[in-house]
C-alpha cells in the first residue's frame, strides 16, 4: 500500500468538508433509513445498518437522531423507495472512480453524475469498467499517536485482515466489511478508540496525481459529493504531500 494515509491526502479539504456537515447528515440518515428498511433494525444481524451507524457516530451524529432514522426505516414511515446504484468512470489523470448512490430517480442521478465527470475532463464508464480494481472492506482508522504493535496485536486478535501504519503515524485496520462492527467493538474493549469506522472500496492500484490533475480530481469529488443522491465517492488517485501543499 502507498505510504501516505488519508490524513495527509485530505487534511487540506477538511474545512470544505466541515461546511458540508449538514448535507453529510442528510445522506447518512437516508442510508440508515434504507438499511433498516431492507434488513431490519437489529445492527447485530444487519451489517449494512451497523456500518451506517458506525459512520453516523464517527461524524458526531447524536444517538437520538440515529435511532429515529432507524425507527423510520423499520416502521416503514418513509415513503421513498430508494435503490442503491453504483456508477463507474474515469476521472482526471486516468483515475478509476466509483460513485455509490441512493436514488428514487435513476434518470436524475445519472444525469448529475455524468455532468460532474464531463465538467472535470473524465467520462462515465460502463458497469464493470473499474469495479475490478476495488475490494469492499471495513476500514477502522486511528489518528497518529498510537503504538503500532498495540493496535496490531489487538486488531489481529479481533479478527482483522490487515493493519497498515502510514508515514505520518496514522493506522488503518482493514476487515471483512461484514465484520466491521465486531472488530471495532473488540478494539474498543481493548481500550482503542477509533477516529472513524466505515465500509469502503479499497483500490488495488494507485494513480499518482500531479499539480495539474490533483485539483481536477478534487473538483470532481466535490461536484459528486454535492449531488444529493451521491452517498460515497471512491477513487484510486494518490496525492503526495508535495502536491497537496500546492493546492
């Protein structure tokens, strides 16, 4: 894996992301409702719901707000029939991009997603065009400062697949996505509190971004994240510290 964690690659975007917190909450609530509607309200037997709940808590959503969303899904009080749609495409610099959406209108969603790709010099691909480059995993992230061996021992004991320590000291624990909640609970029981825990699509290869392509990739991500129907954006673009410093 590359030596730069997302702490290095995304810190310059933190202010913009914080400004979007209201929109992020709306998207998480939508996922909570949908996950509960499809798989029931018991997080122990519904991995998708557990992952959504972990993400909600990682983004400082209150348990009351989260539980109300789950109750809406279980009770069928939400009339919107949302479906999960995955779009694949190529972004600036040949980056592979996967866009996960929850939508009640496919035509609206694909139009908005295609517009974002076109405006940033990319193009929307066909099903399977880049999916083979990604693997669905659970990712439990720890900020720099923890002892690597302590996290490694606890994670492997909990059933994690892999542990990666980055140049800046940040640590990611990778799990089967269905085991994300159980591994996170075991790490917390060992006294290790994660900064975030979420299901992600992990790329098998990286595309290095330079000073020309990096801003275009970030613009694509921002445009996609601004779409109400877009839940997650995954890509294999790698932005070095040197390039990030110029943005």
